[in-house]
């Protein structure tokens, strides 16, 4: 959609919940990067990452950006990366 190389995450034989929990850091980073790109380019939808084995691309629509970023903040708070929370809060202000 936007020409950049998407992060490719491997699901293996995990269920969706296990996959999400195991890849939370990568997913949060991918969401943050994708939303930044979308806002910088006025995009209404942005691709976030690809699930390798399923050949599926996860994307976000503009109305989902705030919820997705809030999920990133929850993750970064849980691992005490407070600077990232501040960065994402600034990004949310641009929505």
C-alpha cells in the first residue's frame, strides 16, 4: 500500500493469543511506525505487519489509530518503557 517493507512476523503453530503475546514488542513498534507514516502522509489506512505463514497483512484504518496506540502504551507501561509512552502520547495528540 505505501511501498515500505513491512515487518514479517512468524506465527508458527501458535494460536492467535499466544502469537500476540509473544510478539507484543514487535507489534507495538510496528503500530507506532505505521501510524507515524499514516499521519505524515495523510493516509486513511496503513499496513502494519505481515503474518508470514498466513500470507495476511494486518492494517489499521484511521478510526482505529487511537485504540491501537493506547494498546501500545499499555504494553510499554507494562515493561516500564515510559519514554515510549510519552512519544506515543505525542503521536496521539496529532490524531
